[in-house]
């Protein structure tokens, strides 16, 4: 995580400490609930609980996490979108709910832009382009050459149609100008079984799922999808450095609240989240899940989400992807 993202927040926080009564007015009244759209124990949940613990101590009020899993985070987002903008209910937003869903779900029950107050980017994790250990192409250039030699025949799996992993594949197909056979699965577990069994040749997969398989030699890693190499996977080259400048398809997390939250409260939360993200023990936990590049201003996060929504909406339209179900 880049140190410069925390300088402004730390300076503003130091000034605010001089005025404790003013800072108290910037806190939500009563306990704060962070809603997570995924089951307990997953990466999004782990980060939300870590932030909640630290913020609760910092604010002197209870900060609890509520898991409301379903529809890749959309159900949780719909719930939070209906809450008042008093800061008592927040959402750990995810690339699915606030990056992909706005362009994928025609009947989405919320507007990612109008119904939420962006607060802070918590972190990005790369997806990893992996293949079965016995597959012939073991580098990205070799894989592109193989796909061009056998258009429509190299089999790529994904965790589901319209998933972050599928969208990473579609973005790469467009950049590399290749045609492959896409096979969507219902989740990563059956996909990994078929990848190791040779029924699927390659796929983009999240770091948490892919890393232990790479370490055990059951799969090979050809590329990762952040623009800079993740500290958690320093030996895996990025797609960008292998000839596709600017390529990024991250799985990201960020804190948002309902629309119309007071500006001073949003700024206070942003600055305090920056403080938490800079803590040594938090940095260690972020590294364990491969999350980095969080922090920065409210505007940085708002701009980032807007760019992600546009990128994925274009990819979904160009690839004619239809939501499952």
C-alpha cells in the first residue's frame, strides 16, 4: 500500500484531534453496523471485521459486522441502499455489487452512483491467470500464441457467467484479440477440480483460491491482473508488463454508506479508515489476503468506482454477457 495515500488523512486527523467536540459531532449516533454481502470467513468478511474492530476502538462506539450473503453481494447492497444516511449502517462494497452488477443486472434494485456515499477504497486483490500443471503454454505469450493457432478451442473456465473472473477473461480476450471456449461453472470449487483434472485448460481465479494450488504445484500461474506485481505474488508477472499496458482486472473492496450522509462524517470516516489501513498489524492481515493499494481520498474512491462501472459495462455489452438466473 502506498504511503502517500495516508499523508493527507493523517494531517487532517491531527488537526481534528485538537477539537474533540467537533470530532464527536462527526460520528454516527449509536452503534455502527457494517453489512457484508458474503458469508463469514471470506476475504470481504475478514477485512470488514478487522476494520470494524479498529474503528470501534477509535470511535468509542460498537462497530459490528452483519453478514447478509446472496447474489454476489447484491442483496446486501440493496439493504444498505434503503437505509437513512445517518452513518449507522455501512456496506463493505465489492467489485461485484458496485463494479459489475450495474452493467450486468438490468433490474438492479439500486443505483451504485445515486444510492450510496463513497467513503474509502479498502484494497484491491489481483486475479491470477492459472492453468493445469500439464498444459502446454506456461507463459502468457505462449498462451496467446496457442489461442491464435487454435481459435475457439482452448478451454477457459470461470466461476460463473458475469463473475469477476469471467469479466477478467473477456477484458483480456479483447486486448489480446483471441477467441477461446468459455465454460462457466457454479463457483470456484468445481472449476478448480476440473482444471486440475484437465477438463478445463486455463482460467482467471481469485488469489485466495489460486495461491495454495500454485504453491502445491497443482496449477501454474501465468500472470496476475494488477498493474504492479502484488507483494503476495512477487514472482508472477502482470498482464500489463507482458505486453498489455494498463491492463487491470482486480477484485476490490471499499466502504460505502447510504446516500446523503453528512460530508463531515464521510470525511471523518475516510481519514480514520486511512489510519487503520496504515497500522502494522492491519498491513500484515491485508498482505495475507493479497489486498493492497487501499486508502486515499473520498474522491479517489468515487472516481475509481465510476471508472470500474464504465469498464465493466462496456465489456459486458461488447461480449454480450447475460446475467445468470
